[in-house]
C-alpha cells in the first residue's frame, strides 16, 4: 500500500483523532488484572492495541466489544490469568511486548512473546536486566525477541536506577513489582510518560513519589474502573504539522491528551514559531485533555532542547518535517533512542527528507536539518507508521507529488489517517 500526496493545503477544519495508544494498552492490561469490570471508551482500535487485547483474551480474560472503540474488560484479579495455549503475538508493538513481559514475570506460568520482523530486531535487554534482578527467568535471542518468560511466581522487590529514559521499562518494572515481595522502586534519568502510574492510582494502587523515585508496594489489588481514553497527541501531531505548514488554516483537534509528560512536541514547535493553543482544558479521570487549536505559522529553525526529548519521543518524525519546512537550521541532539524504534528513525527521516531535496546531516544521536523547499519524489517509510505519516504531510508543501511507500503500518496507531487528513483538505490518495 502507498500514499500519493499532491501539493495542497489543509483548510479550516474540526477533527478528532483516534484514542491514545499508550493508554489503550495499559487499560487492557491493568483492567485484566483488576477486580471487577473496566469499561474503556475511546479505545484505539489499531493493530498494536488489538495485539494486547488478543493476548489478554488468550490468558483467559473475557473482553466484550460493544463497538469499535468501546471495550469492556472483565478483570480476573491479580492471580486470575491463565497460561496461554500458544505464543502471544505482539505484532509491531514494543509497548505491548515490554509491558507484557513485566506482567508475565509475576505469573506462575510460562509464556512466549513473539513479534513481527521490526519488533524482533528491537532490544529487550533493557527489560530482561531489571526483571531478571527481580528473579524472573527470561530467555531471548541474544537480547531480542522471542522472549520466553518462565513464571516462577516468586519475584522480589528491587530498586532500579534506570540507565535509559523509557516509560516502557519503568512500566514493566512497576507491573512486575505488583507481584513481588517487598517494595519495588525506580528512578529515571529523565521524566517519561506516566500513564501507568496515573492509571494504577485510579485503580486504587498506592504509588510513592519521593524526589525522582517511584515506589510500588507489593501485593496490592487493583479495582476495575471506567477509563475514557483521550485522543492521541502523537497522532494529533500529524494534523498539527499539516495545519502549521498550510497557508491559511485554522484547525481544531478535539479532546487530545495533554499529559505534561507527552507535550514536548508542543513546546518544541512553539519554540519554532508555531501558533498552538490549548482550549477547554479538562480531566478524563487522571489524564488531562484539551482541544488543540492550530493556526498556520511561519516556522524557524532552532536548537531543540535535549531536555524535551523524552517528552516528545514519538514526535521526532513530525519535528524533522517541521525543521525541513522551517527557515534556517534546526539541530537535534540526544535523540539516539530513535534509532531503536519501529525503524531507525534518524536514518529513515534523513533519507526521506534528502529524497525530497532537504539537506540533513546525521550524527549517532542527532541530526542537523537545513530548512528549504520540499520537492516531489518517492520515499520509503521502512514500514514505520510514524515515518509514513510524517512524510505524507511533507507532501502537502512539496512542489510536486510525494509517493510514500509501504504505508500499511499506519493502521497500528492511526487507523483512518488518510480519510481524516483528506477531510481536512490534504490531497492524499491511498493505492494498494
Ligand atoms: C511508550 C513509550 C515510548 C514510546 C512508545 C510508547 C509507552 O517508548 O516511544 O511509542 O506506551 O510506554 P520508550 O519508553 O521505550 O521510549
């Protein structure tokens, strides 16, 4: 499947993006081990979250789906999961695999987690180490999937000083900590998304926060609850970019999650001159949401604050395109983690931008983008959803058509992307 995008702007529009991927995964996992029912509305009906849903069903959790975006999880309690009859396929999703490994580490049965070619090449040592320190037995292919987690039913609490900023690692350790004897705590080198902590607290779990240290006491129970999932800011970011680059657009994106551990993209774009405002701020239980109003803006390059990287970790494909369209030079540093996402996102964006006539110099953990005019051309997404969507938006301001190859993975996080962008005025065709 490919996208062909013809030059042309988005116009004034009001849109709503699909539910937050990170929160949807967590709602399924935590709802499953809670007591009682959890009704999840605004669920992301995308392939990544469906992999988590299938895995929880395979472990004996009854999950009803009254409609595409509503899921009712009948929690089985902390000790109610059952051994799956087959391997659990996490598809393309690093979040599903790493969080599930934490959950499985605490069970009294064994299970194997597998994934697609991209996921199978991603590093899992980062969770194997702390979960191993807690007493889990995990077998991998030299630190890569498949992962076989032999449940011993006996974990001990640890303190883990995380060497890398990763919400997936933090969440895996906290989930395992629920099953350990003694307290489990983590400190992170930079703040990362805190959806796990917020959702655990709304389910009645006591989380200690002292300085930068998070602590979960063992043997707590979770109470099922209703979870309203906000729109995913990481998906909204593509709409934001299209509106900023347009000549004269005023776009409202309704009900977007604006958890401060996720809003680095807004701060960085504002530092580049973007006109983005948060309207009607409110809470969806523990998670802040707002409507984002975005007006066309003239962007200028900047030195991106490395302190914002972990708060914008999934938005760098968008930011590379913004940098390509901005006047002057944008310098990215401290973004080495992008090399181990669904693709090597520094290399993928550098190659994509260069094919469209923009100059990019890569370094091991950064890039320097010199803004200019995008030409038409054919670009590779490397099967990475966010690369595909970012380069499609670049097509809106290119001087000729942009063809983005291999875009099927967009459905992992943003089903309906082309239709939604088309409704806002982007001239995008989808071809098989
Ligand atoms: C996620 C955490 C991030 C992010 C991913 C989702 C999560 O990964 O890139 O898309 O839901 O916890 P890391 O925490 O490993 O950087």
